C-alpha cells in the first residue's frame, strides 16, 4: 500500500470530488493525508484520511468569496476572471508548496494527487522527477491540456476542423496568454521563480497538465479529440455513479407515470441562491406546456421558491437521482460536471446554461457532443429555455447520443481506473 497526499484548494466544488477519491483510497488500505482548508476538516476525516490544514495565507472561506476577498467586489467579466485567478488561485501557490514540502518532510509520500486549480503543483512539477514524489492530476473539470486542435481552456470555444481551425486556436492562444492573462502570467513567473528558484516553463494555467499522469473522470466521447493528446492522459469515466438512495420520495411521486414528459431543473447545491438564474425561467417557460416540471432546490426550503408555483410544477428540496433520472425526459442544468455526467449515465438529454468557473467548458461539450442544447448564458430568458426544451423533446437524436455516452460510462472503470494508473506510477523506477 502507498502513502498518498491529496491536495485541493479550499473550494467546495474542488474538495467534494476529491473526498470520494480519498474515501476510495483509504478503503483500499492506502495511507491517505488530505491537504485543504480548515472548514473541510471533518469531511476529510470522515473519509478515513488524516486532515492537513493549508496555511492561513492559502486558506479562505469559499462560502462568501467577496468577504474573503474584498478586492473582488464589483469586478466582472474578463477583469473579474483575471482578479480571481491571480488572487484566489495563484497567490496561495507559495504557501501550498511549503505545506506540501512540510508534509513530505514529516512523512515520505509515494504519490501526490492534485486537482487542476491547486497551482502550487506547477512549482512542484518544476523539480526533477528524482527529487519529488509522483504527481497525478485528477480531472474533475473538463480536460485543459493544450492542443493545436482546441481553443484555449476557459473560453468555451468549440473545436473547428482543418488548418483554419488550427490557425484560430493559435491566435486565441496568443491572445489568451499575452493579452487576457498576460499580467497574471508575469505574476506567476515571478511567484514561481521566488518560490522554487526555477523559471516557469510555459503558461501557468496549464501547468498541471505536465503531471506524471492525468486521470480524467469522463469518457472520450465527452471530450474534444486531440491529435497531440499526451500519453499521460487516462480516461476512466466519472468517479461517482448514481447510487441507490434511501431518501423518501415526495407525495406527488406517483405523477411521474409517463403520461407526460418530465423536465427536471436544478441549480445544484451551491449556486442555488438566485432562482432567477435558471429555476424561475424554466418554470415560467413551461407553465403552459403539457409537461411536468420537477424542481430540486438543492436543500433550500421550498418556501423560498417563487409563489405561487405553476400548476405543472412539483418541487422538493432533494430528490433521489437513482429513481428520478430514469423517468426524466430533459434535464435543465447550470452545467456542473458531476450533474451532467449523472444525466449522461442515464441517457438523459440536457439543456444547459452556465458560463462561470469551468461551466463554460462543460456546457460547450454538451453542445459539441450533441447530447443537449447550450444556452451560452448564466441567466437565460424563459423564451430561450422553453425553445430549447421543446427542441430537445422533439428531436430524438439528443436522447440517442446521450444514451450512447451512457453506455460508454457504464463500461468505464471509474475509480478502479485511478487505482491502475496509481499502481503504474508508484511501481516505475524513478529517473531524471
């Protein structure tokens, strides 16, 4: 068995998938330590891992980013993205590196598992392989490996074939690195030189792609093809599969009898404070349609929903996905990577509306793979949602393509695939 160090920024959407990894590895008998923010200490320990706290300068409360980072208030668009990347993710890198080094000094480590935005890994990867443990990048968001065949990660740009597509990608790459993130790149170069004594090689946002292995938690059919895909990338399918739920179903559950199409809408459990982003427009859009709209508030009280609810809406704080998704005809989502894969696992087509964080890349892949309609906004109008849902219901091709990916997911290895990659890394002789 191995000694493993898991590292995550203290952000819920990054920590939560890694908790599943931690639990799995601990159950396999590995010695697992988990480095992240203080507020996740109990959740980490519940997986069977030892909790290691990030230093104060790398820790923050992600429940209220504006309170944790007052400087970001009022910033939006490209300026807001630059500020967030530079301050929330990049500035903590030196403290992250020190924390990893201290953990290794206290106890030898066979492998370090990092998520994409733990940018301290860029400094760790600058060291010769003989001077550090194996580093494995966990793909809990869409694959961000640079390629001549894809637009820069974060723009939500769809692939374009041929020479013109490659020319576009190259131009966008220069624009992204030299203009959009030029200042942040220079900041990263100084930070990494000061922290490691080594000059940063390449664009800091793709540093994790230099890991010894990348385990991407999706299937190839939901990721852009790359002619130059590194051999270090391993597609294993989603780590979490929909499991049997013992949750009680609501009293209206018997209405899901197939007599009319079921449209499920959710904003997840985090970005659900403002129903006007997706839930309210969906309810308004379909109020006169012969469909049953099933709303999940993600834990918020039902009294917080707009009142009165349309006659064809049924709502609950939580719903058992294992029983709901087989009865769902369209899933309306803000584009969370995990939720989208749950829908694909059951062959459910999607309507997606999300452009923040990694969601622009998730929703673009929904569009590219043909499993749904991408509204390309965080706040769609009722008219846009209604048209998209009706389009998906009318065209069986969306469901067919989702079912095909569901078959791929069912055949994929998931966390067992991570085990195989980990065994390969830790059994290889170390060389420069």
